C-alpha cells in the first residue's frame, strides 16, 4: 500500500476537482456582509469626484505666496457647496475639510499656519510660506478613475467593501449563491442531544458543531439527518443528499470496521474517491469524493476533535473553492509559547490557545474524543512530524476557527 499523502498534497489533490459554482444572486447591502462578491464593484465616477480640501484652512495659488504673505479672503467654501466662486490673483478663500477646491487654486494652507484672519475675516496673514503646490488637496481621481474596479470578484465582503458599494451608488451587489450542504451523521451509539443516554451511548455533538461551522464557512446547512449503521439506510441517505446538495458532509462510518458503510456505498453509487486518508493527526481516515455532477462529498471521522479539525482543514477550503473565494483560508504564523511533543509519524493539527501577545499554547488532551479541551482554544496549530519536542519560540502555521 502506498504511503498516505501529507496534508498539503492531500488538499491539493482534492481542490483540483472542486469546481466554482456559477449561480449568483443579488443581495441588498444590509444583507451582504461576509458574502462572496461575484461581479466587481466599479467606480461610477472619479474618486474623489473633485479636487477636495484635505483640511480646514485657506485655498489659494501657490505662485501668489512668492509675492506676499497677507491675502484678502474673498469667499468661504463649505463641504457640500459648489466651488463656483471667482478668486482673483492675490486673494484666497476660506475652505472646510471635504469642500471642493476652486479650479484655479492649487494648494490649501492650514489654519495653524495663519493668524486665522482679521476680526472681519476679510484678510489673513500666513506665518510660513514653505508649503509646496498641491498641499492638502486630495486630487480628483487620485483614488480611482471612472469604471475602475474598486472591489474584485471573489472578495469576501467586509464593512469597507459595503461602504465602497454605497459610494458608487449601489443598493445591492451580485454575490455567489451559498453552497447547500447536506449533513449526514452516523453511528448506532449516537443519540439525539435531548435524550437521556444509556451508559454505552453518547449525544450527537457533531451535528450542532458542524452546523455552526458550515454557516461560518459561508455555506447553508440545508439538511441534517442521522443515519443508523445499516447499509440500505446509508445508501438511501447518500442518494438523497447527492441529489439535493452542492456538498455532502458525512460523519463517522469511514474506518475499517464491519459497520463502516459509507465508502462502499459511495463506490456503489458511482462516486469517485479523490482522497482516502492522509498522514495527519487527528483525522487520518479523512476521505473526499466527487460525483459526476460536481457534488463534493467530505467524509469526516466520528470523534469530535477530528470532526472539528478536519472540517477546518478540508471542508473549509472546499467551500472556499466552490464559492470562488479569491483569498485562501486565513493561515498565519504564530510563535509557540511552550514546548509541545508532536507525533513522530504524522503531522499534528492541535487546538491551541492564543495569549495576549498572540503566542500559542497547546493544551493537554486525551485524544480526538476530548472535545472538552477545545473550549478555550482559538484555532489549530500545525506541528511538524518529528521525534523531539517542538521548543517554545518556534514559528508555526496557525489557522483560527472560522
């Protein structure tokens, strides 16, 4: 049997088969936060649309400063007013931040460089004349020209993007339709979370956890069904899910046990396996498949920490790819705060806590069934495969929870 791929290779062989969904919808700006933009936001005019005063002061001609330091103030231009004033040579206008600068003037001198004018406001004397032409003027088109793309397709919309859309006159934006996810949890030992379990049973914690993750990853949890460990039930549930979802997520039933029916049922339904295991901990049995219509099937192990980690490491990138998201999932580097013992045979992805300085501590755990130890954690830290402890101060990849 060939060796299992590392995480990077495993993810690459999955993502090359994850096709971008083509369906889009128009969403009002007040409901577009965190959606993935399908069409770029373009400037409907130059930005800014006029030469704009960048501070309160006096607008004038730079050439006039060579002749005098005292000038008649012939007008006041406020923000929101047109700059249709006559400014003869050797004079200036009082101007407010954000106001349009009259076309014949090429600089603004701040109030702090003046005596703030005489009692009648009819003249002003400047205390320093060493400012350059163009001072404190935000030039027309300096930010963007008409028809320039201000927000690129594939962008996850943040508040600033919504502000830009409003600035160019949009009331709605065209975004990618969210992938519909059908979730199938499995296992005869699993009971509903509202039940009083017998000693050999556990409540279904994976369903609510994945439901929250799926929504935060930008998809829609369209359905969730719990499937008993019976081959006919598994096949029927998979058939329904494949026919109705963009992505199917299964939990449990993918190891080598006699009652792990999901892989053979997917094979029987003609679904192509893209990945069957990876050299990682937790989540070594991770599987990903794809049917002929492009529906992806992400099959997670059953232990809850494995579910949490594998959803972030595989499901999240798959959903990003389906959405055509321009940015990858937000890996970054952190510093390890304390030594930690890695796995010598597999790369480890361990839940970690970030301190006030942003350094990571990996808490003690009891294995992939120990969901309790994740309660105070902030994301996953990637530990290298090695025999010796990873020392404090090591820089490591870190993926925050969605």
